[in-house]
C-alpha cells in the first residue's frame, strides 16, 4: 500500500469510528483519538508483515494480543470488530500497487473477525 493511501485510510477509519461512537470523545478525549490512529497504523503494519511472511497466524496472534491489551483498558472487543470491519470496507477504496497484498489484508482481517466472534 502506498504511504499516502495508508494515511488517508487511517484518517477515514478514525473519523468513522468517532462519528459512530461519540462517547469515545468523552471517555478518552484527544489522546484516545491519537491512540486510535496509532492502533490503525499498527493494524496495517501487522497486516503487511503477515502478507510478507505469508502467515495468517502472525496477524491472528497480533489480534489476540491487541484484544487482551485493549479490553484491559476498557475498550471492548466490539470496537475492535467494528474497526476491522471498517478496514475491510475501506480497503476497496485504496489504490493498490499489488492486488495480492489487498486480498491478503482482507483475508487476514476476516480470519481475525471469525476468531474474535468465537
């Protein structure tokens, strides 16, 4: 994924999340929004690493770790699921140099969603 596309995607996802869940402003403020941006960059970095390694397990392990960390901080699994669903929806709107990379990202996100819903 091209870096400017990554930046645009992260901002879109964060805008959508904070529009859908206005209580996040009250609960976490600007710091929470910045952490949400940071988290989304981490999601994309881990998706890329999983693609490069050809390892869905790598992204699934990351998701398990993320879920443990965020739920311990009062962010429910439903918000992680929502975030991943928004990523899937918006990945189709990004310019890709490599279609296999996009397909891998979407596949890994879907696998992680299945695992979180178990």
